[in-house]
C-alpha cells in the first residue's frame, strides 16, 4: 500500500524554488507599479495619505523583488556546490 502522491504528481524541488522566486518578483513588480500609481494620484490630488500609502507599497514591492533575487542566488549557489561534489 502506497501513501502520498505518485511521483508523476510531484514537482521537482528546483521548479518549486524557481516558481517561488518568480512569484516574489512578479508580486514585487506589481506592488511597485501600484505604489507608483498611488503616489502619482496622491501628488495630483495633493493627498498626503495616498502618497504615503503608495510609497509604502512601492517599498514592499522592492523588498519582494529582493527576496526573489535572494532565492535565486541561494539556488544558484547550491547548484554550484552540487555540481562540484
């Protein structure tokens, strides 16, 4: 009796990490874009609250992109070490 999923149903570990870093980068870009739009609208309407929200969302997006880049860096370093073993 087998427990769990079949091998065909599993994604390779590398794919999961790559998707995760890609997802972080995409979400980061989206948050940056929305943040920039909010800041622009805040500037046009002289709404300090909207400008601040936009800046916060932009910074959140930058952080998400950095996390995605860091995940890629860790994966690449691990792959390099694996290839030398």
